[in-house]
């Protein structure tokens, strides 16, 4: 019984050590950085939910995901065309489908007062979600 308790305490210590290491890796809160000499702090962009714009914001998020998937499908289609995996008919059908999807995306953006650039989320140090428009 004592061995089980000792083993349990050892595991708790391991979890506590792991948590401490994880918290050391997290960035400091802005109030923790004041006076640190790191230069001016830029506040992080936060999602602000306004009851008046919640529908538009939700549509923006959904359209961002759809645009990301559309671009991934387009790249995959181009890769398959380059590899010669598709018949000419399949290439035509795929191209037409991707063009229709792009047109629908543009229409939905216009309906909600968004541009395609509005869909490109800034991921901070990682850059933007979508590649720059050509």
C-alpha cells in the first residue's frame, strides 16, 4: 500500500514538473512585460464579439475556412493535371467547378461586405493563413 502511495506521489511530482515546464514556455502576459526593456508592447489582436456584427463575423470565419479548402483543392487539382492523372474531360469539369466555387465565394463576400483579403487571417509570427493574392 505504501508503495502505491509513493508511486502516486511520484507521478504527481512528474505532472507538476511537466506543468511548470509548459508554463515557462508560454509567453508572458502584457502586464508582466512592463519595464522589461523589450521596447513598446503591441497588444495582441483579439476577437471582439459585437452582437451587431456576430453574423458577419461568423460568415467571415466560415468563408475563410472554405477559401482555404478551395485553394488547397485548386493546388491538388493543378498537381494532378501536371502529373497527367486526369482525363481531358475530368480536367475541364474540375476547372469549371473550381471557377464556380470561386464565383460563389466572391458573391458571398459581396453580400456580407467582405473582400477576399478580409478572409486572410493574420496568424501573428506564423504570417497569414492564406498565401498573398497573385
